[in-house]
C-alpha cells in the first residue's frame, strides 16, 4: 500500500518503491544497507519531483493544481537533498 495519494503513475511507482524500501530498512541496520535505502529514497523523491514539475508546467491543469504540484515539487526536492546527505554519510561510515 502506497504511503500517500499519487496523482500520476510515476508518483504511484515512486510511492510503492519507497514503501518497499522503508519496509526493508526495518530489517537491516548496517551502514551499507542504509546507504542503499537512502539512495533509493533519493531517487524516488527525484522521480516524484519531476512528475510534480511536469504537472506544474501542464497548462491543461487548473491554476490550483499547478500551484499545488509546484509546492509538492519543492518538498520533493528537499526530501531528495535530505536522502542524498544521509546516503553520503552512510557511504562514508561504511568505508571506515
């Protein structure tokens, strides 16, 4: 079950992958597996960001939908950056 409501197939796939990663994350606790988990979450946030950017640019969407998609894209960018930083930290931790 996806963790949030998706407005596109890309978002639905990203949510499903993210949910699977979160489930798997509970099963593993080593730095390498955390690095992989954070990297996957980084990429799913990036995919969601791109889907929201496309929705924000789509002139067929209402002004409200476009504004909401733009705001969601900003949130996804923040998530993408957060997961990138965490993945980098876990990668460094795994190398030592």
